[in-house]
């Protein structure tokens, strides 16, 4: 079961870092999705910082201290839940990536919780 935890956690961490880099480098695809749901442009770096914090927490929680990984996974679940809600609120059908990562974050949370 721990191998599944590692695989899911690493996948989620890579996705979070890639998304944060896209936001920080002002990648058109990354910023358009965020701006399209009504997030002000000056909040995009905050979202990137949250993603990076989640990624760091997941890795530290996997390697050093499981409770931090569980807390980080909870934060990432809430982050992507908020993303899905933001898309639905403005009736944007582009919530698929956020919904997928929400499911991956839930899987990471469950796996880390049972392997802690």
C-alpha cells in the first residue's frame, strides 16, 4: 500500500509544481483558466504559493513526518475543491483538470492516512 501512496503523492506533487510554475511564469493557459473564473490577477502568485506549499508538505509528509503529509493533503483537497466550485460558479465547463486533481488529492489523503 505504501508504494501506491508514493506513486500518487509523487504524481500530485509534480502536478502541483507544474501548475505553480505555469502561474508564476504567467503561462497563458494557466493564467487564463484562473482569470476566467474571476480570480484577480494579483492573486495568482498566492495560488501558486499555495500549490508549492502543498507540494512541499506532501513530500515532507511522505519522507519525514506523516502528519504533515496528511495536513498538506487536506489543504490540497480544499484547494482543488475550491477550484471546482469556482468553475461551476461561473458556469465554466473547464473544471475537468481541477476535478481530476481533486480526486488524486483525495486518493493521496486516504492513502497517506492509512499508511501513516
